[in-house]
C-alpha cells in the first residue's frame, strides 16, 4: 500500500490529534493513494531546511560528442536542447518524450553516456516511443519527488496527467511525464471505502482529510509493530542519530502512545506523527527515501526532524514546541497553548523515564 501526502494547516487552537502537523506545505505520499493539495495560506514552518533538488554532476569532464551549435542539420532531427546543470540522458529523454537509445544513437554517445552543462544535443525529429514517457508511482512517492527525479516541476506533471490543481497520486499508477493530459486515464479514488479518523476533521481542507483517510486505510492494511517493539525501535533509532532516547520516547508517547496506526486529520502519520512532506524533507537529511507509512522510516524521520530542531532552537522547550507548531511560527507568534502543553508533557515523560532508569 502507499501514502497520501497532503497537509493543510488547521486552526492552531485545535487539540493535538486534530491539528495539522509540524510539516511544511502539504504533499502526498503514496500508500493506497498519495494525496497532496496546494499549500495552505499560512506561514510555513521551517523545522527542517527546504530540500534542494538533487543534482547529478558527472565526476569526469564529460563527453564532447553532440552538436557544437544550435544550428543542426535536418538529418539530426532538426531539434536541439542545451544541457543544463543536473540533466542526464534519462531526464532529457523524459522531458521531450523520446527514448534514451535514440538520443545516444543520434548524438554518438555510446562510449561516453554523460551530459555536460552547456552541451547542445540533437533531438529526434519525431516521437520514437510508443507513447509519452512515464513513471510508475512507488510507495513513498509524492508529486514533488517524482518531478524532482526527472528535473520537472510538479505543475508539469499535473498538466501531463490532466490533474488540474490536484496533487493526489496513487501508488502503482502510471504517470505521464510529458504531454497535455489528453492521453491521461487516471484512476478515481472516490469509490474507495475509507476509514474514519480518530479526531474531528471540521475546519480542515477536504483534500487533506481525504489524504489522511487514505493513509490510514493503507496503514490498517499493513502489519504494525507492537507498542513494545515500537519503544525499542524509538530508542535504537535515537541512539543511532545521537539523540537523547528519553526525549525521543517522550515525543512518541505524547504523539501516538507508541501506536503506529494513528493518522490525524492534518495528515500526520504514525508513531512520530510525521506528515508526508516532512518525511520528504527528512529523506534528504538521511540520504535515502523515507516511507512514512513504515514504522522504522517514520521513527527515523521524526528523530531527524527533532534533532534538527534541537540544533536550531534556543533551547529544548522551543525545539519541542516547534516540533508541534513549526519553528517559524513559534518565533513569529510564540508557542500556542497546545504547543506549550506538548513540550511540557514530553519533558515530564523524559525526566520520569531518566529517573526510573537511574534507579
């Protein structure tokens, strides 16, 4: 199953399970379906730095094959493209809806299949594939992550798949990477039987609530670890990242009671109540994709986010409030009452467990 990313903030006065999480603008992951809608009109929390798009740069000087100028003989197809930083053969082929072998053959790149910035390559005159370039959504994918892999904008994927303003993607579906959407045959999720959430969803954007319900459906279809196993997982992950295990356990206790099958109306998921967008940001910190529906990845994301906040915040209390509310919001408006209560409860639990362990 997959994760649905979409998170819109709700009124800050809501209770813990009813408010939107510490993540930035919503963005759906793929579980049973990935749902992400446009960012809410609010100040975006900054618990972790906004991830830069991954850039792939050839370690060597790159090849010099291809055309020298943008004036290309018709025999080369008549179309050209000037390579930009981060481009590779796969991303260029996907962008123009042609095959990689066609690009390699047309430009004589068989021996040195690397592109260098500024290089002008010839493009096939006509579409050499059976249809537009495609990508199958995988567990943990978001519209943003798929676009980044192919050096595209999320808006390009929305247009190519006739999505309008929707950011919902379903794990396993085949997304067009190019085109106008005329060939799109995207599935409808309105017919899915979705479970209720554990807290009232009044006041939350419909798309966010739908994403949360899809993610909960996906979680319920998976085997979830016991509370004892989750406790062990939290402690081990905290140790691996150099984070106080008592503080990490306090967050897990207050957020979910060490239950992984918990999803809030704000689309905060699992043990550490991490949104898909927050997990996407944390993925850049750990150097691999994180599936927020997987308990181990969920805990890893929460631990990385908390560790980052502890480095950036003035003190532990501010870091904990920011985990709940977002650091930008905390510094701009001060911690909300719910955020202060969250931070206090986490610290009380952490102090208690430290004392018990020292006896």
